[in-house]
C-alpha cells in the first residue's frame, strides 16, 4: 500500500538551533517527490524525521492521516536507500535482498519468489550469486534499491543515492530509478542537491533553503516561473540584471520593452532573470548593447559569453540553428523574449511576472 504523507508545521531543533522552523507540505500517494536545496538546508534532517531516526520538536507528520511522530522506525514500513549503499559485504546479492524479508519471518518459498521478482525489476538477475565487492557502484546501488523495495514499503526514502557514481552512470541510474518507481508506484521522497537530477526524476520538487520551502511545483513550473530569485538562480542557468518597471514598461539601462505586468506605483527597481535561451540577437537598432567575449559551438546550439555595455557579463544560447557564428570582439544588440523572462522585486522575494498569469 502506498500512502499520502502530510507534514504540518514540522519543527526541528538541534539543541538551541532551529534547523527547520515549521514546514508544511503534502506528498501525494504514489508521487515521486524531491527535496532539492543547497548543502546544509535540512534535506537529510527532514528525511530522517520521516524515517523515525530524528526526533520531531513540533508539528506532525502523518501517513494517510495517521500521526506517526511517535511510531518507532521499524513500525513505519519504510524502504530506504542512501548514498553509501549500506549493503552487507559478507552476503551475496540475493541474501542481501532477502534480508528484510527473513527478518519478517516470511516463508522461504515466498521469499525466493519475491527476491526473483525484484531481481528482475532492477535488472540484476545475472548477479544474484555475486558478492558485493565484485559488483560495480551502479550494480551495488541496484541491490540497495532492490533491498529497500522488496519489503513492499508504504514509503520509499532516498538520500542522494547516486552521488557516489560517475557522471554517466548517474544518468543511467536516475532513469532506472524513475522507471522502477513508476512501475511499483510507491510514494517516494528523494533527496538531492543536483538540480538536473531533480528535474529528470521528479513529479514535483520542493526547493529548500535554510529549512524553509521556497517553492513547490513540477519541474517545468519551477524552471519557467520560479517563486523568487533564489529559486531562479538555483534551478538552471540564468542572468540577473537590474532594471526598472513602470506601467507596462520594463527598462534595462536604455533598452526598453513592453510588458503586461501592471504596477500601481510610478516606477520600481526590479531584478530581471533572463535565461540564456531567452535572449535573441536584434536586427534593428534596439537592444542591450554588448561585445562577444567568447563562443562555444555545441552542435545543437551555440553559447556566447557577452560583456554588456553597462558592465555585466551574460550568457546567451543561440538556438536558432543559424550558421552565422559571431566572433570574439564583435558588437551585438540583444533583445529579450519578455513573456518568458521573470521579473522580481528588488529584494528578489516575489516574482512579479506570475501576475501576468498562465504558463508559457
Ligand atoms: N546531529 C546534528 N546535530 C547538530 N546539528 C546538525 C545535526 N545534523 C545536522 N545538523 C545541522 O543541520 C543542518 C541541516 O543538515 P542536513 O544534514 O539536514 O543538510 P542537508 O540539506 O542534507 O545537506 P547536504 O546536501 O550537505 O547533505 C546543518 O546546518 C547541519 O550542520
Ligand atoms: Mg544530506
């Protein structure tokens, strides 16, 4: 059975230090939910509270409405996968996987059946008699995953399960994890500080900073309409420029564009977040003036590093497929796709662009 997980005003303190000051969120049944944030923001702390390895200083955590704050870890029916695989070195693969079942006094034939099934789910049948030391990192992580899901947990918790693997294997394994989670449909909380990994695997992501959730949404929403400047800069690449906003008009230096954002004051200073793909080279006389510093041709597109006249350095990705490569030293005028960019108040706390409504 898979469950809904509710966090209500959840508080975590280590001694006098508050690490999570009161967090509320709901993870839906069967959802692949990711906690994403910089090192030290409280991801592992929160996950351990769900698992029962950390005390909860305030608020409630519920599985399908049932409060679990005081339930011992062993009674929560949770499967866990960590960064260091934590598989037993003295047991072969199938014994490692069977461990949780043997502990639950399940009949031998049934254990064998379940282990066979999981071996095939995570695609390691051929290694079932091998000892862990003769497995690659990715294979060991599949064993750890198999061991976590063979007990048919209500909740699957994963804390940076891929961070010990090399770059290529990380991508293979993240696809495998996503596919397996999709098939078994267990409510999953996944922790990572790798934003690309989070985007690739998650149904929804919570971006955390200093124990506080900054934004919850699906990967597309978070990328396109980040709630604040922290989220905009944490997810993907972006360029931040200072500008001013007046009724229907955005100005960056002497460059102005129409916008649909309405404001009641005359003119306010803003931070403008423009992703590299949200610029284009202007062929009329208007735009942000800059000089090409460097270009990198990547086949699918070309990345340009440009020094703007006002002094800021920006990155622009030309996705037009044009054969025209601009050379270092060349002067260009850049315009922006105003419907796609995000405009924040000067402190970066609120996204003013969301007021225009709708996704693009
Ligand atoms: N047992 C503990 N006692 C005191 N402080 C702790 C303890 N465990 C963690 N902390 C502190 O709580 C904060 C959150 O730590 P946590 O391990 O949850 O971060 P994280 O988001 O998982 O980071 P990372 O990405 O580096 O794993 C940090 O400031 C950390 O120093
Ligand atoms: Mg951690």
